[in-house]
C-alpha cells in the first residue's frame, strides 16, 4: 500500500515545479462522484462502443452523439454515459507498439481512465488477449477488490460457431474460452467473466437510433442478460471501500509513471550534462594549449629585435637591404608561430565536427534549440486525458527550469544570435607578410637614422638608451600585431564550446536534483506493495 500523503508531498517537490495540483484535481473530481464508475477498456476494435450502445438501448437510455460504431478506430477520448445507477466510461482502444502520437495518446488515456474507476471491465475478442496481454496483466494486478474487475469476451457470434444452428456447441465453445481466459490471467472463480454477442450478425450495424426490440430474437443466447444483471447488482453502498482501493491504484500508478518518466529524463539529461562537461574540459585544454603557444611565441620574440638591430647597425648595407633582412627575420618568426596557431584551430574545428557527428550530440543540440526558442516552456499546458499524460509535463517543467537558470543577456535562453567562426576565417588581423612589412619599414628607418652617427651611438649614453627604447618599442609593436592572431583562435575556441560551457553548471545541478527525486520515488515504490486481488472490499 503506497503512502499517498508521501507521494503527494514528493510530487510537490519535483525538479522544475509541482505536479500535485493536476493530480489532486483529477482525483478529487472522481472522488466526488456519488455513483459507481464502471470503465470499459481493451484493445482497438474489441467491441467496447457497440457493447455500451447495447447497454444503453436495453436500459431505455438515449445513445449520445459521441458514440460511434465502426470497424475503424473511432474512439479517441474518454466519454461517460449513464446506465441505471452507474456511470459507464468508454475509452480509446489500446494500441500496443504503435509509433504514431495519436495511438500512443489513446493508450495513455485508456490506462489513466482505469485508474479512476470503481469497476473495471476488460473487453476482449474471442481470440482473447494477444499483443495487449502484458498491458492487461499490468492492469489486473493493481489491487482490485474482489468483484470489481470483470471480463467480457465480446462479439462471440464471430467466434466460429453459429448459435442458431448449434447452440450446444456455441455454449461449449463459450465455456472453453472462459476456462482459457482464467488460465491466461490466473483468475479464480470469484472474478466475473461474461460471454456476449452484443450485436449478433451486425444486426444494428453502425446505427444509434435503435429500440430494445432490435435484438429480441437473440436474447436467449447473446449473454447480455447476465451482464445487465451484474450492472443492476452494483451497489453504491460499496463505494467507500472501492474508492479506497481506487485511490491506492491511482496514486500507485501516478508514482510509478512519474518515477519512470524521471528515470528517462535523468538518462537524457545525464547524457547532455556529459556533453556539456566535455565542452568545459575541451575549452580548458585548448586555452591552455593556446597560452603555451603564445608564451613560446613571446619567448621567441624576446631578443629578436635586439639581434636584428645589432646585425643591422653596421652601415654595410643600404636601407633596402636592411629592410629586406628585417622582413625576412620577422616573416620567419610570424610564420613559425602562426602555423602552430592554425594547427590548433584546425584541431578545434575537426574535434567539434567529430563530436557533432555522434548520435549523443543530437539530444544536446535539440536542448540548445529549445532553450533558444521564444516559447515559455514553463507555462506550456499539459495535454488532456488523465493521470498518465501528466508525466508529459515533467520534461516541460525541466526545460522551463533550465530557461530560468540560463536567462542572462546573450545566453542560450536569451535567444541572442551567436555565430561560430569558421576555420581560417580570421578576419580581424592581416596576413603574415602584411603584418611584417610595416614593422620592417619602421625598424629599418629608425636604425638607418640612428646609425648615421655611429661614433655618437657607440659613445653617448643617451643614444644607447635611445637605441634600447627603439628596440622596446619595436618589440611591442610586433606583439601588438601578433595579438589578433591569438585572439581569433581564442574566440574560435570560446565560440565552439559556448553552449556547453553555458549549460554546464545548470545541467550538473539538474542531474543532481533528478537523481535525488528518482531515489526518493524509488524508495516510495519499495515501501508500497500492491496485491494481485484483494480478498475484501
């Protein structure tokens, strides 16, 4: 027996927001119903709608407009009708293994409706359960008081024996199918099983404007009298016990569904957090490598101008030769260290290309796209259809939580457009030759002017200081010209890892919160047990 108060408290503290309000409203609406609620459920085309039509017509009630009879999948919502003193709910058919959203939603609506009922009626065809067996088995083992889970083997006129020609064989087949059903689901004799032909030989077809006399000639064998008598015997006096059991089924199902969804979300967000963390590690590694390359370039620059100045100080060559010598030296330095920068940038680009080609990147990319959209995920309404659909809002709440956590100017959630620099697209600085030329021209001019009075330069302390000043200034000019090369690579590193770094902290926090929520939910599951069939109401 689950601790309902503990489950409610847990639902109110889920990461991203509370689900408790939605579930409480849904439960309270059911709990306030003062008449027994009976729910028909089963796979598509088992005859649930035609069975309800027959019950309505036989009881003298009008058939509602939403009730349609067809060989196609026609029921998409949970709808209520009144038969005698009961509220009967018709549900969409299960679509086991369906991939389309509508079929999946139908299955969820049907499962949720079974959680909010006093009596459940599983409707099966004469072939009994096949693909839906596991789904039905899950429902049957959710703690139903004895006498509140019924089985109807429907459309038995299609079972292969014509009762109008051989009634004894028809009834023998009926008995055999009941035994097979009890063995299939390990049901004891206290569980009601009915065999019916609600519309023998499709006498009524899809019509809904019918009278009770439509099926009079079949009443001796169609099995509907026993089912109608069972409905008549449903007593409101048993409601308190039934509602208690329904509450256990409902909140146990809510707990199980929510824990299952949280596990899925935890798996998804753990994978995304790992990608974010890898981006942080890569940025740190790449920036460390860039700093090492920059320091090596700076170290190579130290003394370079001094050496060029020393070699060029003697007036053994003209200004043009001096300029050419200086430019060759600077070209060599720029080329050597810029090649290293380009290799690093190519490594960054190729690593990101490989990372984005991995299947795991798709989930992270979709998260970034969702956070960058203009939609407010925290207020996206949940789809209708019962408790089983509320878990769909868990992902929405978590997305809203991340939006809030990253709502800073220029962040992902802010939606600011950001571009990643393409490899080699270093537009802020000029090329190597263009960078070295003005430095060579400047240095050659200064040296040429200063060496005009060689004796003075060699003897005058002020002139020596002037020379040192020239060397220092030229060195700084080279550094200033070099810096954009480094800055562009750093910007490329930052741009390539920005989304991962921006999301790293909030994803780590979210994963921790999900781990705690799952662990607490699993503890509540372990603390509760749900028996196969309770012996008392």
